[in-house]
DNA sequence: ATGGGGGTTCCACCAACTGGAAGGTCAAGA
DNA sequence: TCTTGACCTTCCAGTTGGTGGAACCCCCAT
């Protein structure tokens, strides 16, 4: 199968598939005209990658997960560890976003959004941090 | 004030401040020895940027927000629009992460995490999508 | 004069692609 | 046979928001 068909079947853009070959995640054969030729196993691998990426695993996680997948002597603990750590990352990110969301939603709510210049949002952004200020949470970035 | 002091006062790394000058967000003066010299207004601007970035605004949003801040004839609606759109982006991101979280938490829970190879996480990742499958949500990436 | 702690520039790198240019290949139709 | 158009190839650059490091300059105290 050529890259176009594999892209259709795997749901990944051809560009991405070439990139994955570049970084050694997949190794299609080449036909005499230089075209990449994908086997069923390549399709399977790409689908695996697509699914793992859609769950937010990094490329390096994906690489490791693929190795574990191909290692019939793996310990499921190794897989679980990667997934658990990823879960922690996700939770941290969610917390961070919700903290932003909270402040932002409050500010948006306060702002009249009319044609006058007065704006609580800009007031907040330009507020100098005051020592001992009440309700001043540390922003984590 | 030199960059080191401004970094301390604004809470931004010196590297970041130089970068902000590079992309035209701040324009400190230069003293004869080539050192950047920051005014109080530069500090104020950098604090504004730090706060806006900590709320997740993009650099381009920050640029626009700064312009609006300096425009006494602004309409608060313009500010509110930027913030509201950002809020929508945040909500979308949170939704995406929560969807990942849900699947992932389920899989992690299912996995024994011992030294045996059997692993529901890998099973899920390698499952071929089946047409007509029940409970098969589209993953948005 | 020398050492240390500032500062400067510039270049490379991170993740995970994506867009586009310039060109080779192949099958079908006039 | 030629041409058209859909494929495919490689390579380079850009995205976001910085960060690390090298090589070098500057200034003050000892």
C-alpha cells in the first residue's frame, strides 16, 4: 500500500506518517520507484500510534509503548507506570487550566463589554502585586 | 535598572525579557555600555505581560491587550472579546483533557500492573476500530 | 591584575508536526 | 504519443514561547 491509502486507513496525514518514519517509529519498505510500501503490520502500528497520540501520550511514550507492545515478555507494570504518569500530567494540566478559567471567567463576567474604556480585565492585568494583599493567589505558570 | 534587577522585580527570567524585546513587546533604553536600561513603565509592562501569560493568553493576545491598555479610547468590548475567546479555548482544552483522562483512568484501573505481560492498556491501543462498534467515540486530537 | 558577577549577541534546541517548493512516476484519455 | 492530473519524493522553513550555552564585554573590589 502507498502512503495515500495508508493515510486514509490509519486516519493520519501522510505528512505525519513520513515524519514518523523520519524519527524511526515506523519503517515501511520501498518499491523500485522509491515509493514507500506499507504492510499490514505498518498499518497496525500507525493505528496504535494514532490512538496513543489521541490519548495525549508523547512521541517518546509512544515509542516505549510500541516496544512494550512488541515485547511478549513485558511486565504490565511498565505499561501502567507510563500511563499513570501521563494521567498525573493530565490532571496537573487540568488543574492549571481550571485555575486560569476561574480567574478569567470572573473577569469576563465583571467587564461591561461596551464602548467605554473602563475595563476590569485590564485593571487586573495591570495591578501591581501588593504585599499582604488578600486573595492574592500565586500563579504557577 | 539593569535586566537582572528587572527580572527580580517582574518575576520573569532575563532570557524571557530579552525575548520580549526581540519580538517588540517591550523597548528598554540602552546605556552607553550597551546594557539595557529599564524604566518604571517597562517594569509595569513586563508585570502586565507576566500576569497575562500566567492566565494563558498567547503572546499575540498580550500584544493586543497591551495596545488596548495604552489606548485610553479603547472599548472594553474589545478586551472582553479577547478574554472570552480565550475562555472558549480553555474550555475546549479542558474538555479534551477530561476525555483523555476518562479513557486513561479507566484503562489504568483495569491494568493489573504486575510482572505478567497481559495488559488492557496495550489491548486498547492496538484494538482495530470496528465499524458499528458501540461506545466508539470519535477522538478529536 | 585578576576574579567574580554582572551584562551582551548569536545560534541551536525543545514537540510534533505542517506548509510549500521543486521535481519524479504512473495510469488514463485524446 | 503526448499530455494531464493525481500521486509520490525530498528538503527547507515555520509554528509557540521560550531555554541553554558559547564566546565575549564590563565593572568593581581586592
